[in-house]
């Protein structure tokens, strides 16, 4: 039987979440920081630990069948790979930022200005699409200090909270792209049965993350109002309680409007609400 290879970041912002996702898929492997390859003992898969910048090309060239990497890196390296699944972590935006002291109103004011970045390809395409000609200064890191050093008028860099910009006297000016970690595969890999199996496992973990399992008690009279608030995977399960006229309702609710939903349920008469995390949802 063939063994698949998946490339993930060796260390950095995506490493921990990538390892956690694979472990939650039931894959059993050692996460030694020193090793480049870790075999999975219960699935025909090997994990390659690489620098994130190398992952798209490894996948394009078929050295790895799959990879987990930020969309920003994929677009910058301009590789031919298949996007298999968005993963919901490593969220950030690539933004153009300018010194706080500047008062630019319109993007066109960057015409003729210099912009320092580690993302010359993405920035170049963005500026071209807006018809702006700026001087792109490609540097390999610490982009945020370049305006302070007089190396550029602006920067284009990844931002999540904006804290780094602030502490360097910069403010966001324009959004270039938003990014999250994605699962990529070599072209055509989406037709492989083993890869399909792995994607299904990943999707069941992601689905479970987005929802909570909720059990609540309610008087029968409130049941209609309560079930109207609950979409569930199908419909909620309703179980009679020992106390006459009362039921327990079991359901799953989406994480995103969780608190609103809970207060609506309480208003509708729900009591003793117990909320539990879900490990996997297999449809
Ligand atoms: P490597 O050593 O693997 O080359 P790196 O220093 O290039 O690592 P990290 O800083 O670990 O990369 O970031 C990896 C990815 O995490 C980024 O490419 C991006 O997709 C994502 N990310 C999420 N938030 C941020 C952020 N605030 N700044 C930078 N990257 C972020
Ligand atoms: Zn990198």
C-alpha cells in the first residue's frame, strides 16, 4: 500500500494548530521538533516538517502529496496546486500600512511611493489591478521597521491584531488579501481515495469545532418555542424526564451565535442548560 506525505510547518504560527488538527483526526505520530519526517502509526501517512515557504513547491512537485500552509504563501509562490479545504486557523490579512503621521486618503496617493514587503508578487498584482505604480522594495523580514529607518514610505505586511504596526508608529491603510491556513494537494490529488478519507476526517473535526452539544430541561408547554430556536443536525431529540410534564432536549448549536441562542432558550423556558464540546461530526 502506498504511503501519503503531508507537509506542515516545522515551527512557527501554524505548527501547533496543524499538529492538533492531525491528532484530532485520530492520527498517531510523534511530534519531535528535531525530526524532518514522522511516520503515522495508524494511517498510511508520513508527516514532513518544513519551513512554510517551501511547502507549496514540495506539493506542486509531488514530493509531498498534501500540505498545510497559509494562502498568502501559496499565492506568493504562484504554484499550481489544488485547494482541498480551508482550515479556519492562521487567519491574518496582508495590508498596506503607512506612518501615523501621514494623511493619505486614497490608494492612488501611493503612486510613486516606495513600499517595503516580503510579498512582492501579491503586492505587485494588487497595485497593477489598481493601476498604481509604486516602487516595491523586497526585503526578507522586519518589514515594519523600514519606514522608521527611511527605507520606504509604506509597508505591505501580514497583520492579525495590528499590535506590531502600532508599536512601530504605523497604521493600516489598505487591505490587499485575507488569508487562513488551507489544505493543499498536488494537482489531481482530490481524486485519491486515501486523500478523500483524510479530507473527510478533517471536515468532521472542523464541523465539530463549529458546534456545541447542548442538553437542557424544559416544561412540555415550552417545547414548541424551544424547538423553534434549535436547528440541530436534524431535529432535536426530546426525552421525557421522571418529573411529570418535563422533558430533556438534546441538540447541537453553532458556536458563532452561541450566547444569543442560549439567552433566547432561557427566555423560552429552558433550565439546567449543559453545554459540551463535540469531538467529531460524521454526516
Ligand atoms: P518559517 O520559519 O516556517 O518560514 P515564518 O516566520 O515565515 O515561518 P510565521 O510567522 O510562523 O512564518 O507565519 C506562518 C503563517 O502564519 C503566515 O504565512 C500566515 O499565513 C500566518 N499568520 C497568521 N497570523 C499572522 C501574523 N500576525 N503575522 C504573520 N503571519 C501570520
Ligand atoms: Zn516562512
